[in-house]
C-alpha cells in the first residue's frame, strides 16, 4: 500500500503519470473492441462486481467474529468507484464549462451569470489547489519547512495540524480559533460566501412550506379533509396554545391519552408508523428486484440499447 | 462448526434475512421467466399515466420539459430514475420536444449522457441530441437546487419531473416549477420528502410504485414479471407480519405475561403520557407561564 505522506513531489507525479498512462492504454484497447464485445464485457464485469457483494453478504460470519475472508477485500473493491468518480468529475466540469462558455459566446439572456460562474470557478480552484499544493508537490513531510508553505492570504497558518506547527516552529493557534473564520482566500470564499448563500436557499424553504401547505390543505375530497384534520392535531400537539385546549384533562388520569400532545404522539407512532414501514418494505423489495435485473443484465432498452 | 452457532440469537437476526432475501430473489426471477411466456396484468397507476399527459402538454405549449434526477449518486434509486427519464425523453423525441435532464453527481452524468445519446439514436434522431440538455449542475445540495430553480425559471418549462433521491431541496424545486405553471410528476423512495411532493406536485408516485414505473410505462416482460414477483414477496411479508402478531398475542395470552413488558423501547419514547422530557407531570400553560415569571424574577 502506498503511503503518500512518505513520497516526495517527483514520486507523486511519477505514480500519477503511470496511472493515467495505464488508464489511457486500457481505454484505447476498449475503443477498438467491437460493440457486441463491449456488451459482453460490461455484462461480465457487472456480474463479477455484483458477485463479490453477494458472496460477501451470504458467506456465514461466525458468532463473535467481525467479518469473514472477503470483508476487507470488499472495501478495497468499493474504493474503485471513487477512482472512477475522480475521472468523471472532469466530465462534469467539462459540461459546466461548455454550457456557460456558450452562454457567454452567444450572449444569451442572463449571460452575465455565466461570467460570474467563471470568475468564481477560477478563484475557488486557485484558492483550493494553491492551499494544498505543498502537500502534493512539495518535499516529503519530514523535510517540509515553513518556506514551502504558500503565502498567508492563501493558507492561514492557524489551520495547520498541531504536529505540523511544532515541526515548522510556528506559534500555537489561539485557543478559540475556528477554521471557519480563518484569514485566507479559501475560507472567505467557502465559509464566508458559499455557506451563507446555501443558508439563504435553505431559508426560502420556510416560505415555500407555507404556500405548499395552503394549497394542499384546501379540502377537495374526503382524503384531503382527513389529511387536514390529522395535520391540525399534529401541529396542535407541538405548540403550547394547542396543548392548552386539553389542559383540563388530568395528565396522570385514565383519560390522559386524549390530551392533544399524547393523542398526536399516538397518531405518529401507532397510525403513521405501520404505513411508513409498509412503504419501506415495498421500496426494499423494489430495490432488490432492480438490483437483480442490473446484476444479471436483464434490463433492456435503457443501458444496453434495444437488445439485451 | 461449534454448537453455539445454532442458537436463536444467531439464527434469527443473521440467517432469517438471508433466507428471505434468497426466497424473494427466486420468486422475482421465476416470475420474470413466467412473464416471458404470457402477458401479466398491472393495475392502473394515475401518477404514471400522467407521464404521457405531461409530455403532451409540453408539446402543445411548445415549451421544454425538465427532469431532475435528484441528489443521488450512481445507485439503484437513481438508475431507476434514469430509466424513467429515458422513457420520457424517448416519448418527447417522437413529439419533437426537448427534455433538460439535470443531476448532482458527475459519475451519473457520464452514464446519463450516454443513455440519452442512445435514446436519440434509437428514435432515429441522433442529430437532435444537444450536449446542453444533459446538465451536471453541482454536487452541493443547495447549489444544485438554485441552479435547477434557475433552469426552471429561465426556460419557463411546461412540465417538470422529479425522480430520484431528494432531501430538503425537493420543495424548493417543486414550488419553483409551480410558479411557472408547470405540470409536475414526482416520485422518490425518500419517505420524508413524499409529503412535500404530495403538497406541491400534481401527481406523486408513492412507495414501491417508484420501482413499478418502468414496468408500467414500457410493459416489457422482464419488468412486468419482476413487478409481479415483488407483489408475491410483499404478500409473504404481509402474511409473516400477521402471523407474527397472532403468535405474539397468543403466546402472551397462554403464558399470561403482560403484552407490553417486551416492548421496552416503546416505554423509552421521548414523549410519555402526561409527562415532560424529565418525567415530571406536564404543567398547564398558565402554570408554565407562572413558572417562567418566577424563574425570571430570581
């Protein structure tokens, strides 16, 4: 197993270049495989990959044991997906750049937003890569000095690990230091700008819930009426004003179940829960059927063209 | 193998799910084989019938359709959503309409892009395929939501489909499409988001209807057989649940044990009858207000 912390920049570059070259060779070979051959290859690989997980699930684990002979290997195989995701991320970026570049080039309506996209795409990429550059392309961790670190406006020294700070003879970080308030470009862009924009989108949800609930609670059928009554009971059970309605009932008495907070809890845990579980059972079996069809390549039309 | 393996503590939680899974798998595969020989019946599902209606409406209005695959990565849920998307896209190609397919996972983008290209080729219109109609928006939840809202608003879509894994962004997307007057069909296995879709969309696919969608839309023998196999599996689960309930009740009646003594987790629920979280009796609202004033004055 590679330990990247012990590699220097040149070795990281060499390993990366060899890996990319190997992938390109495999892709080139696959490109020349006939269409029918590709189909059989996909079917075979899908079956083999699925078989690993099937054997992992059905192979008996002795009582008290953490796993069996395949458990650890399954985790390694699962990491292959992360490698593929790394490659496909470039495709995603290509798609984004392609769409926004065309927006600017053809000066489509609101093309200014595409310019903003490019500005922040470049800024964020520079801020994030420059910050980590010394980790991947600097000397091995043991030979690292403060001179290898990027400028202060790119990497706030307070964000470094305590062990590394000691090694680089840097003063300790303030006791109340929070990485979200670090004084560098990445933190300004991510925590200062992006996280707040995300919170803004999330807060819009409050208004949407009101408008959607208003439309949903218009009584147009017996089912809608039942839903509205249930919703009122549940909402009343959550707020003091609602609870005040049934305050006259003794909390310790035999009729305590009729207090609104207790009744709403009963609706949730006794009436609602079995329905939720029934839906979950149906979904679980549906997912099993879909997984079987994909594993055995029985799906037609969608992933393999017209003929399976 | 040591004798300790054959205890109920090991057999029930470990072997029972595996035996049931094997049984369900055999049932589903056997029904697929049956469906290849004869046509099987599927009941009408209004939400899925609305798929063609939504495509037709968009064609009449001359406006595009958006199809969101949600936040899911390349998993079973999203692959099912993609299969539904391909059906919608193929129907739209026949009517000469445009579907904008969006997603939040770049791995999925690679698969979706290829599947959409194949759909255009299969319909004999490969030249109509546009790279910009399959969009990877962002892998961050609310960045994806805001980008999707932007697409819906700018394109003023006539129909909006949402199938896949959704979280808090579900209602943001549904309300944005509602504001431009789009007809909406949604389906998700994320049960916490189903109420939002019911409230905001015209048609919602609930529960295992989500996995029945492709069978219903295409009527392919493999898919219909698989659907019937799922129904048989659910029947077995239902019978098991009813038998379990009867056995549990009968056992406690015969042994004269109190039924709820075994359900300790129910007793440990956060809200207890007539008590607050500390187990003290609940105060009335006037008593509570009085308590706040007293505590405040100290």
